[in-house]
C-alpha cells in the first residue's frame, strides 16, 4: 500500500455530531473541497478535440468563480455567527490560517487579493442565472439583456441529434461568455486560481484539526 494513501473509517454521527457547530462547519468545508477538486479534474481533462471544449471551459471557470464566492461567504459568516467556529479557525496552524485568508480575502475589500466585487455579481448570474426584470431592462441594467446585446454580432449554432439529451445550444455559451468580467487583469485570474486551490488546503487543515479534537478511536486507520 502506498505511503501516500491513508483511509480512515468513521461513523458520521460519531465523527461529525449534528449538534456540534464545528463538525457541521468542517462537513461543509469538505463538500467545498470535493466540488473544487472535481471541477479542477474536469478542467484539466477537457478534450480539445471535443467540439464543446470551449463551452465546457467557460462553464467550469464560471463555476469555480461562483464556488469561491460561496466558500468565502460561508466561512466568514460561520465565524461571525458561531464563537466556537471562530475560535476553531483562529486556532488552526499557520498554513491553515493562510489558506483561510486566501479564500476569505477574495470577497474582503480590505484584503490585497480582493477580486473587486465581480465575484459576487458573477455568482449571481451563474448559480442563480441572470434575473429578468422589467425595471432593470428599462434602465439598461438587466444582465441578460446586456449579455445578449454584447453577443449580438457573433455567429453560433445549435446541434441536435436523435439521441436523448444530446443537444448543444452553442449560442447560449457565447452569451454566458459575455457575463464574465469584461476586464480582468491576468494577475486577478491568478489570484482566483490560487484562492480556489486554497479551498482544498483549508479543508485539509480543518479536517486534521477536527480529527485531533475528537475522542481517540473516532477515526480508525484501515490503510
């Protein structure tokens, strides 16, 4: 068995008691880490020969940015609402606190890695989809209307065949691209990438800290 592989057996109720706010917090961070790693795996393995590769990359980038916003919002609000979580995060080792700052700073205007507010707006049109509203449209502020206008000159396509579910509305990918930040300096793209990766680093730190705080035998090594 590889020294890099470690498996711990647990019962969810024993290892992550529902009444324990720190256990609930660690559980959600673990969900985030799973989502981040799956998105990164999909992005790395996009097949350039696939005619849908461009649209898939746009979707995965959008999901990463939106996930980062949700991660930062959850982590910072949990610290505010639960003193036990605040103390738990404050007590993490230096690398865990650094990962926390990397993630939380993406939406904190006081932080140097702040992504200048567009992450929240981008989340709103990714996880919630663009809102259609007559007042916003009348004032030129409806995101979907503006995105369609920006994409108006682009040629695109719809592909449908007889297999169930095998349809690609390529034009919708073009419109979704218009919803991305119009001007995002390369260094901000790097900040986004580092913050997304920091979600996993933070998850590893909080999980190790949580395991240490639980009674002996809660987590049983089997490999």
